C-alpha cells in the first residue's frame, strides 16, 4: 500500500521487530529493563532494585518494596531534587526537561520529568500506531504522505535554573526528529509562538500554503482553528483548502461531545484516531479502525498497574489510600474502573497519574478513559463518572439535534439536600428545560445509583446554558488557553468559586 515513506532510524526499526509475546510477559521485561537502568540512582538504592531484580517474581516484590506515590508525595520526597539540578535521583543523569501539567485545577503547575529515554519510547509508540494504518480499509493513501498539523504548546520553553519546562506537546515539537521535519506543520517558527491567539492567526495566514493530511490536537482548539480558516477565506468547509485532509488524531478528552459541531466543518468524512499521550508518557493508542478502545503500550517504556477505583482504595475526595490494592495487567477484569499507576523511563515510580480507565477487551489490552480520580460526583452515592456525563451529553445532543462542545458539572447544596448544576456550551437554539430533562433522564438510564439517588437525596438538576466563547474566556483568564489544556468536567472547591464569580460577572 506504500503506507509510510519516512526513513525510520535503524535503532527504532530494530525495536519494532522485537518479538511481541503475551502482554504480561512484555510488562515483566519492561519492569526489569527499568529497574536495571535505575538501580544505581538514589531511588533505586533506597528501594533495593538489585534485590528486586533477583527475586523470582520481581513484579510482586516491586509492589511490596516500593510505595504508591501521587504527585505531591513523589515531588516532596524525590522530584524536587531533580529541579534543583541534582543528577541520578530517580533516573540516571540530569533531567533537562519538565512537562508542565495541563490540568485546570487551581493549584500550581506540576513539573513532570521528561527524559530522552521517555521521548524515544514515545516516538516508537507513535510509529507503531502509524503502522497500524496498513490495516485500515478505504483510506486515501496519498493523505498519509501529506503534512501533519500539530497544534500544541509553544516550543519556546520556560528557562529554569538548569532546565526547560513547558507543555509536553511543546517539548515534543521542539525535539521533532529530522526525518519527520518535512511533514511537520506549523513549522518551528510558528511553533515557538507563546501567545495562543497569535499562533492561531499565523496558522490561518499560512493555511493556503500547506497540504494537510493529518490534524492533531485537542478537539476544542482544532475546531476553533478550522472555523477561523473557513471564516477567513470564505469557505464552505475545510476540505476546500485542504482536500487531502483525511485523519484527525485526538486525545485527552472524549471526542463525542465535539463530534456534531466538528463535522459541520468538513466536506467529507475523516478517519478518527484516538491516542492516550499523557505528560508522563504515551500510554495507549487506537490500533484498529472503528475500535471502541485503545491498545495499551505494554512493550516499550512504561510499566502499568491498576488500582480498583472504589471506596476501599480511595477516600471520598479521590485521594488514594496508603494500603490501596494494585493489580497487574493479567489480574484486571473487564468493565470495571481502575486508576492507573505508572513506572516510566523518566523516573516515575508507581505514580498515580489521576486518570481512571476501563478494560473493554482484556485479551487485547484495550481500554477507554472513564475520567479522573478527583473529577467525579459522589455527593450522596450517585457515583457519577465523567464517562457517564460524556454519554449523557452526547445522547442529549443527538436527541435535540444540537451541538454541545463543552460542559462542566458542580455538586451543590440544595434546600436540605443536594443538586447537580450543569453548565453547558451551546450556540444553537435550544429548549433549556428540555435539555435539562434529557440529560437527567439519560443519566438515570446510564447509572442505576444515580437513578436511585434522584428519588432521595439528589433532589434537583439545574442547568445554565452559556456560549462556547464563555468557556474559552474563562480558560484564557486562567492562563489555560490552547495547547493541551482541557476544560474540567467537574467543578469543585476553589475552581468552582472562581467559575461562579466569572459567570456572575459575565451577566452583569
């Protein structure tokens, strides 16, 4: 089929040819590789990696010896030393790059170590995903050889004392390998632009000069970019300027809420490819056409563990308990929610990244992302996940023939009980009461606990309809406009207070 005419480096090509055994055996090899590489670091010495490697069951010994970490605990105990320029703390050598977390919480940015080993592993996983396109049907081969428009953070990274920091997308773009440079858009000059609106204006200006086959990025920002191009050049759809556009690679948030509005901008269908690329590493990717889940990367640079997301392992605020049970890949069950622990080639060890996933096909190690450990609603036992919310919004949009590209939900006191307050972005004409009822009824169908609690302590569902621009303006006010930043699906605490003040001021 002549899939990829890119000169893949020999070292990566050899890695791609490695024998791929059952996933748990692959994971065992990955863990041993990580432990061997890091055994002489301060972390490796503190937790006796040499002894773990000699054990008959190193995975189990690793779980017994090394505690669980969230960001605060691993930063306070270990990672703060890497920011001070101290080498060989959790991974060999000095850490020169840190990915700033893309979360929208009110807390300070998190500094996630990024190493050359991690970037190399990410590139290998990316190439593996590209190679799976050989198995897709009825795709235009010529589009694979066209440009890749990747909208991410600035490559003009922040300079710290001995390190650089920025969005992982910006670090990745800055370190684009030479063999990918001819395909990469918007190019290094525009990629360095820090101001998001200026960057979009420059992309719009250059759009007629590019032949784009792939677009890559967070749905809200890709949609905004295409709308600006269509408006600027008075087009009917984006394919009038990019006729070879055939693929959209997305991740980070569920795409379904955006799909209806997104497809209004197209002249012909796209092939959608989902990825799970976190600041901590390339965790999973869609490897088959129209697949429901993403295949975990089990054979490269990440060792995975899974903590059942229940009251035994997490407190009501979503914080992991010190005695939480962590399962290996071959111990999980389908259709149950798990929080992910990562050990990576950047010195993350048994690290809780905060995402929850569900296995849709254990044999193929396929997952879907269901939410965040702290982004869920459980005021009175309704156990409402982000996955439930996304599906309810998607169904409501279909039922009412409207587009809802953004939303967020807050749990609030209501009379002597509680309520959920939904804020939805919709620029279409809509019956607010009909939409409120549709969301509520859909959730009752999707979640039995929610249906029960709606008859007792969860007394009301409230709805406020806002413009999509209102959501974007709040993100801009928070300094979270563009790149990998996503709007939080659940509002709590300080962020909720800021959102409520913002909404109030917007209507004064």
